[in-house]
């Protein structure tokens, strides 16, 4: 008895939508962003950047001739020492870099839940063109979540875990050392 398994190869003229690959949907430097507004099921949160110049050397005791710009992110309406900078930086870096698994060509934005997005992230900058990230519903087969940007009509399928950083509430961003035990 012999078992023969036919594995077809992808031809050059076949559609790439059936193949899972890493597609860079958004890829910008987070230091170039000025404001990021996240609208999720818990509310609307606006983050803005503050640039400060550091003139200390690596040893920290003598000023150097070269100054470095440090970008800090703040939650609107909350003092800087009350928030966790690592949590906020995670949100900002997620808004600056989005990778999709594949492009969806057979569905409309309404069919993917993008007419009423679950999460909307608005990104503004003085250096680059602003954009919005719209997160729609989960795919019926459970392989991911639909995504679209305001700068393109293309719809993408993204891993579900890619948007965990956008599902938060204000208390999740708190600096735990700012509360008494």
C-alpha cells in the first residue's frame, strides 16, 4: 500500500491572501509622534509627548557638549509620577508599529466590523502624516482580528494578541509605587 500526498506549490499568479506572512501595516518611529488617542471599551485616553534635553554625560556628573533629547509620554489629566512610563511606552510603541498576518480582499469594511470599531487609535504628529488604526471584529475562523488604517482602504488580519496593549483602563497605567501599601 502506498500513500501519495499532493502538496501544491503556490504559483506566481495565485493570490497571496491565502498565505500567512508578516506585513508591515504601520512602521514609524515612536519619537516622531506627538499625540496618541486610544478609544476602547473603557473610555477615551489621550497621551501626549514631552521632549526634554539631557546634557549629562554617561557618568552623570559632568555636562557634555552634546545634548540628547528624551521623549516622555504623559496621560492627559494625570500627573507624570502617578503613571507607569513602561505601560504607556508599550501603548505608544504598539500604535507606531503594527504587523498583519495577511490582507483580506474578499470582505468589506462593514463585514469586518470596521464601520463600528472595537478599538480606535488616532495618532498625530508634526513630522509625519497622522493616521488612525481601526480594530474590528474577530474573524469567524478564530485566526485573528480585522484591522484597517485611515490611510489605506486595505483590510488586514492581525493576531489577536497585537491589541492587548490597547485594552486598558486608567488604573492599569498607575505607577504602583505611588500608592500606599
